[in-house]
């Protein structure tokens, strides 16, 4: 140990200084945080870990050997025996995870730093789950402790699922067999996480399947091509650990988004979305200012608007918008336009405003849950575009879980609705016009949906009748019409965004133009419009 006026540093090197592929600890768990070497034991160094922080780990030397806890440093010189006589036979390494190696003609104990890639998740007494037994032993050696295998909290092998259910089956029973094929299934539901700028966050795609699924990650973006992130790799400030865990360290605002886990094996594929919001800490610029203008009122129709790609300010932001085709909220690079309709500052705001209860269930992954009351269920697989069986544990699942294949196919990919009835208008065209407070011919320019009402904006081509609003007197060019008592799943009157002129007749209440489900709203050809004008000019309403 060498000392100076400012700090104490320990002999040796950090493991990743000698080998970039060697993580600081066996599982990249980011435990045992430190700031300097003096925070660690004498045989340890304070090294950067995968989370962007520092951890105490056994020091390494130029030959790759770890420092020994008793103070005997690896890499030291001793009386060398002839290389031909050196052997590990009969040489016992008492430390768990240590193996014998010949160095400088002598047998020594060193921590194993290479493990097989075959996954066999092992639950250990330190509360962590390791990729396999070798990784647990290596971690024990590096830390100079003893770790034992304990029963896992979750059932790792998966329930018996062969043969696959034809429709409904008896409840399956768990088995330890790893030979029966099982498509990838999640233990628990993905959830949204929020962190402040500079923080560290991780997502664990806790997936099972037989054969063991391969896990990759992608970040959803506006680009067509997405970067596929694989285990044991680093992508900027994002790391995928050897157990498929995604870690974002020193998070920045642009890390906000949807991180998608994709798990594949020979019998299936699963996709699960993990939303992340990176938030700036509140300061004076976010304080409420009564002088700031209020934004436009929110309408449910805003959720159907196209994403706003305009640039209104020099600074760009990462905001959220509702993708009606996907049925979920995604990020986009916002140009700072305050009048944008489908734009939200947070994932929670977007989801609460647009993602209605029961919508998007078909895009959810199949979730087994932690319980063991096994039953065969069916879930829609959005990647395979079909319903697939899975074993449900009986608790903490999600809505993408159906008792039969028939029920699954009836609800996904989207719930099948009964066909809408034809809209019926109150009467024929001329008598209806005579009973109406207004009748206009116009083109629909905007349609705003609310829960059971809406607003329709028309560019006026012609005013045929106006008893109460003075449209002709004021030379009105545009008219806002309120739609009341409307069911938007089967709208009547069926107003659509089209270029053809519409004949609209309705009533006026408190100065507002109003139409109801039985009001006359219909596209009108020029020939029929001429006949209607002739009838009005002949004062037909006075004779009806």
C-alpha cells in the first residue's frame, strides 16, 4: 500500500484495465460502492462498474491473477521450480471459485474469469440470481466469500406444457424437465420507470422458456432501422449485462423512450415494452408563472392527430405522442410547438389521456406471474400474429390472458365489434329543412371528438336557411357546430373528414348551432342542391 498526502491507493489494476471483456464483478450487480481505494480492503481496488459508479473488487496484476486477501499479492516472484516439474496435481484451492494455475513455475490459486455461456440461472445466498453456477463461484472468489445455492423465488424450469392444449385442457403441473418445449413467457409485467437526469436505472426482462430464450433489446425510435443490443455489450451509456438486463447509467433526457425486450427460442418469440422517462430536476424555470399563456384545451380527438414534426423553436425536446395504430404512447423529437395537439411532456400524461382501459391488451406480453396455481391460458402474440398457449401461475398476470383459443381470437388483434346500424334521419330533406333553425352547405375542416359529444368546423359554401344566427348578415365564412349525444364507436350523424360538400341541418340553442343523432347531415350533389334552391325560392316551407 502506498500513501500520499491526498489519498491511499492499492497495488494492482482494475480487472477491466487488463481485459475489456472482464466486467468488474461476475454479474454486473453494482454492489459494494466506493469512491477511493481506501474505501476497500487492502487486496481490492475501487473500479468503475457497469452502472457508471464504482465498486470494490479484487485487484488484478499483469498476469491476470487476483490479489490474495491475506496480503500476498499476485504477480510476486518466488523461488521458481523447473517448469517441467510444476503440476496442479494434489494442489487444493480452498476458496470457492478458485482454480489452480501454474505461474512462474509454481502452482497458484486464481479466480476463474471465464464461464460457459450455457444459461442455467442459479439463485444464491446473497439474494442474487446468476447466469449459471460458474458465475456464482467466480463472484464468491472475487469477493473472498462463500456463496451457496438456495431455492429460487420463481420457478425457473417452467411448467409442463407438452402436448400443447387444443383448446381448454386440464391444469398443467410443474415439472423439472427442461426438455419439453415452451415459448418465452414473462414472470412479471413490465412497468414504467422515471429517473432524474444523471441517474441510473435498469430493466430486467425476466423471461423463461424451453429452450432458454435469447434476449436482445431495442429502443423504439422514429428511424426505420433500430439498433439491436445484445448481452455483454455496451452501447454508449447503455449496457446489456450477461443475464440480459438493460442498464442505463448517467441518464440524459434523450434516453427517454420505450425499450423493447425481444426473447426468442425455437418454439416462439416474445416482445415486452419497458417505458423510461428521464426528468430534469425542478428549478426556477419550471415554476408557475401567471403571465405564461394557457395551452389549448385537450380533446380526446387530439389522440388521433398525426405527430407534429414542425420546428417552432431552436431547442428540441423529447416528448410523447399517442400512436393510434400501435395503441400505445411513444416518443418523438418535438420542435417546441405549443399548439401541437398530440403532444405530451410525460408518459403518464399521454397514457392517462389517450390509452383507454382495455385498449392495447393484444400488444401485452404473456405473463406467467409468481404463483404456482398452474392453468393453461391463451395470449395473443403481436409478433407471430396469432394466439399461443402459455402456462399461467394464477396471479399478477395481465389482460392478454384468455381461457380458450376461440376467446383469444375473438378479442385480438383488436376486439371485434358488432356492425353499426345505418343512421336514420328524422325526415325527408325538404320537410326537415323547414323545421330546422339553420341549413348550410359546407366542407368539414376539423372534427373534434369528446366523450359523448363533439365539435365540427365547417367552411361555408352557402347558407340555405338561418333563423337565429345572422350568418348571411355577418357574412360568416366558418361555422362551428356542436354535436350532442353521439356514440363515436358508431357515430350518427356519420360525419367524416371528406372534401365533398355536406348539407347540414340543425337547431340553435343559446346562439350555438347544434346537431343530434337524427339530424340531417348528408353529402349533396350539385343537381340536388339546385332542386333544393328552387324549392326555397318558391317558398315551399309556407305550404308544408
